[in-house]
């Protein structure tokens, strides 16, 4: 029996599935056509508990759940993993580990200079704004035409990193500029000109997708909770009120000619142009 990516994510205990973030519901739709193709995929950030949450970069590592998820879903893919910690013991004929600090342009360029073209790049690293934007700038060139660059967890940035690293706007703000204007002063023009499409998903959209997925698959919720782990009443009321506020704010801003602020973007999928 074939399983979709969201069911596979649950089997391996990643946080990308329907019990937590819900990203795999989006990925399943986007990646199903290439499921049995010999694609190259890069995942940045291979396990929870890195320096962004106070652990040493030289921490002991015990598992690569998202890599195992990708291998199950894309059995003919070659997977490249990038992390500041050492996951080299997990290397196989289908998994290549590359150790790098995503705050170092030189180390990211060393990855780009390997000459591998990727169908998919997933940034699930430290989530620091500077790291996310530097990684996009240095590794977008590695995508094949039509390839996907995915940035996760845009609503959370580690506070110590945000204070210590070079100051840049939140990545969600930069992506909103790309959506609204087609360019951003924080992204080189040669990259923005190669973007064919940009999909963004906010927290409410992902929550609704998780809830619908869990209801359709008949997962049993905990008492007082939906199957996706969200509370039954208060959270939906807060989400509903926030959507009303944001809609009203958009009307006010449009009337006054003000530029709107970025939405509560949590996930972004950037497609590279086919003619690049």
C-alpha cells in the first residue's frame, strides 16, 4: 500500500506532518509527480536541538527523521543534508552529508561549487532571518530550472541569533515585498528575476489543512483537541478574529494609501523560472 508524505512523516516522527506544522500536506501536492523520479533534494537542518536553541554545534546526533521521510517518499532520489552539526555517520549511497554554517557565505558557496543541480531545496535550518536570506542568495543558483526552494518556520526566529547576527528584515517581510512588487532591495536582482512563482502559507491556512487532513483520515483527537493538536474553541476564535482584523486593516491601509505589512507567513515555496 502506498502512503502519502504526511503519513510517512508521522511514521518517522518529523515535525513536518499533520500533527504539528502540516507542511507535508502542501509538499504531497507539489512533489507527487516526481515521486519515482531520480531527483536531487537538499535538506538544510537535519534534526531538532541545534545551536539556535542553546545546544552545541558539536552535539551528539542520533537520527535524521526528515531525511528518512524523504527517502521513503522519493525512493530514487539522492538526498543531500546540510547541518552545522556532524551527521556524517548517516551517509549512505543515497544520502550525502555536507557540514556547513549557514551564516558563512564561503561555506555555502563551497556547497554551490560542487556543481550539483537540485530539484528541491528545503531550508529547515536555524530559522534566523540572516541565515535564511544568505542561504537563499547563495544556493538559489543550485536549483534546476523549475526547481523549488522551500523555506519553513518563517514565524519563529531564535532571539539570540537575531540580536547577534547582521540585522536584516524578517524573511517573511522580504518575501512579501517579492510578492507585492516583484523585487526586494534585500534580494539580488539576478535572483528575483529568476523567480517564476512564490507560494506563501500562513499559520491559519496550515491549521485548516491539518484539521481537514486529520478529519478525512479519521485520526482520533485527544479530548478537547482536534487531531492536529489545536484546541477546539479558543484558537479558532482567535484565528477568526485575527482574519477579520487583518481584512479591516487591509481596507484601511488601501484607503489611506499605506503599504500593508507582511502576513503571518509560515511557509514559502519559491519556484525557479524554467528559462533561467
